C-alpha cells in the first residue's frame, strides 16, 4: 500500500488479528513523509459463500443484505446501525460451521440470525421472524 498523503511506499508498523471478526488491522507508516494510517484486511464473504435458497437457487452471500435484515428488525432501537453491525459480525462467525463447499442454506442463515437476535432483543427477534421466518 502506498501513502495516502504522498503516494510513497509504506511499511507496517504494527498489526493485530481480530479473531472474532476475522480481520487484520495494520498500522502503516510512510517512509517518505512519516504519515501514519491504518488498514483493515477483511474476508470477502460475498465472493466465497453462496446461499442455497428454498427454491433451490444459489446466490452470492451478501453481508449488506444480512445487515439490512437485522437493521430493519432493530429500528425501534436508538443504536440500531451500530448494533446491527455488531450482530452481523456475530452471525457470520456462527455461520461458518454451517458452510459446506462454500454453500450455506438460506434456512441456516435465518435460524442463526434468529438465535442471535433472540439473545439480543426480543422485539427485534419477533420482527425478524415475521419477515423471514418460515
Ligand atoms: Zn507519505
């Protein structure tokens, strides 16, 4: 990665693996101007997971779609955006064991999301079930 100020080469000054979200955070320093900035390496789930719908069709897993479904269920809460983002991370980490050959059943996504929401907010869980439950 090049410097965001001058475009010169940078080196990694520090890095941390965030196990829960499976992300790597790095602090970079420019060798030319000394500018310091950080980057996050994150898994591109939509490029690697596919969801098997009830109709037998496969479509790419979308973190955004999952986020929206959770966010919509939490709209009665003031911190919905922030909380939904945290819940998406939790749900994705719990989905991993259900993925077989890169494919996950849409029913598993709904069940895992439902369980996470249930622990977090009862009203949100009810909202979610009304829209996505079978
Ligand atoms: Zn620089």
